[in-house]
C-alpha cells in the first residue's frame, strides 16, 4: 500500500548540491598530478602541509550524500516508487559508467602506444575510476531501505546505532587479527559506515528531524569520536586518503569517516532552518536545480576534467600549481587559479558526452520539456532529479500533487487513461 509522500523539503536538495561541490572541490584541490621521473603521480598537499588537514573535513562530505540518499529512498518507497525507480536508475547508471571506462581505456591504449609513461596511465586511471567506489555503494544501499524503515518505525533515530555498532565491531575484528577472514569482515565497513547516515536520512523522511539539542549532541559525538580515533587509536586525521600514508580513512571507511559523517550531519541538522531559508531563494533554487540535474555527470566526469587538463598542460612542461608539489601555502593560491580551467573542461565534457546533454521529450498536449538522462538520486534510490516528484512531464491542470506519471499525460498513455485512473482512486 502506498501513502502520500511528505512535501519535499528544499533543504535536502541544497545539502545534495553542497555535497557535490564539496566532492569536486576536494578532488581538484588536494589531488594534484605532480611530475616525477617515471611520469605523473598523485600527491597531496596534506602530506607536506598538515595544517591544511581541517580543510579535508569540509571537502569530504560523503556522509551528507548518504543522508540525502536515505531520505530520498525512503520517501520514494513511501510514495510507491522505490523498486521501479531503482531498477531504472541502475540501468541508466551502468551504461554511462561502461562508456566512461571503455572510452578512457581506448584513449590510454592510444597514448601508451605513443609513449605515455606507464606510471601516468596507472595514476590517471585510478583517479578516473575512484568516484565509482562510493557510487557503487550508493546503488547497493537502497536494498537495506525496507529494513531501515522498519528499524526507524520501531526505534526512531536510535536505529542508527545498529549499523554504527556493526561498523565498529568489524573494524575491531580487522584490527586485532591479520587473518584473511578478519580482513574480509573489516571490509564490511564499506556498507555499514554509510548505512549510518542512510538510516538518519530515513528518519528525516519520516519526519523525525531532531531538535537543536540532539543535533548539537551529534556534532559533539562526532568530534569526540574523531579525537579518540586519532589520538588514542592512531588513525590518520585527514578526512581523505593521503598518498604515502599507511592507511586511508576512506578505503575502507574507518571510524574517523564514521565520526566525521555524524558531525557533519549534526551540523546540517543544527542549521536546518537557515538552510531552508537559503534554499528557497530564487537564485539558489536555480543553481541547486542545475547541480541536482547534472549531479551524476559531474561526479563521474570531474576527475576526467582534472586528468585532461593535467595531461594536455604537461606538454608545455611542469606548470606551477598544476604539476608541482605543495611546498608552501602559496601553492594553494596557484591551485585555486586552475579551478576555472577544470570547471570549463568539465562543462565541455558534460556537453560532449551522454552524461550532460538532456534529451527533449514531448508530452501530449504540452510543450517540449528537457529530461535528464541520469542523476545520482534516480540511480541510487528512487530519487528525483532536482525537483520533487517525477520530472517526466509537466504538471497536469488538476494540480493534485501526485507524481506526474500517475496523471497519464506522458507520451505513450492517453489523457483518457489518466482520467480513468484518477477517478478510480476517488
């Protein structure tokens, strides 16, 4: 049985847009391809400038991504769209990813024949496929949404303690035993760590947004957890992986990643009313809509833009801020100057590939509308692209608030069929 979905809070779309920008800026700022004797290698200013470590806490917003994913997945299930939208999103996700990997494989093969160093090929290939790791988890977590909803109905916000306990237990097993089985158990944190924000998003979709005091407590718990993990158990302080470090806090996710996600979510919930006011501003609404519409393409191609600029510019030599190691704070200013170049190349890639352009689909009795090929939300969990409900066709004249495909005005279904369907519900 389906129930009427709760009104979509625009703050959710704003949080998703901020998370998209955080991921892109994080990769562009702290993943320079520096020149070495064997070719281009990935480096990080966090290795030579540890004072920039707090910057990594802001530029690693994966917890917010999974918070939004849990919210949208649960809202989609509540409206009866979950299974269908997930299958459709999965199909739309697999083909662009296959095209991306296949296209770059051909490019690398040609460049390798023409003398591109093997180290450069390995480094750039790793950068290009790195976003696929968390997007794959994003596609798997909708499978736990029915369980997450049942847990939320029974335990409320406290249901997030279950995946948190599972993640910490798996990490403890992996840390105390070097056996292959123990290490395999440790890898389950790839799911359980991100299940925590997913579960909190499920609670938000059910209307269980915590007040200011519980939100502040989440921030405190997250900060305290990070401090204990770093100072007592010796985990790295950086929110992202640093080349050359013994371990990363992301692959697989560590207790630091879990604590950081909890702290970020607590801060967002604490500022929820402010975010709501910002999200309803007309200019912000337009920007958020564009970012939400093209989120999947941005996430898949932003590393490709970095690679393209780095490889093309390398023909002119070693360029400051692009191929040089961060040896002083002035390097960050040089790096910032390259961001518009990365952004311009990303826009070109979005236009040239199937991930950016939006095909026009005509609905009967309506003007043509532009429909996105794929979004993170549709691929992940029954979410919509940039706006509430279905973007397939414009709103019908009845304005009853139901998903647009249920109104029967889209191509392939007559208006009479839609009218009969509405009358049967009354």
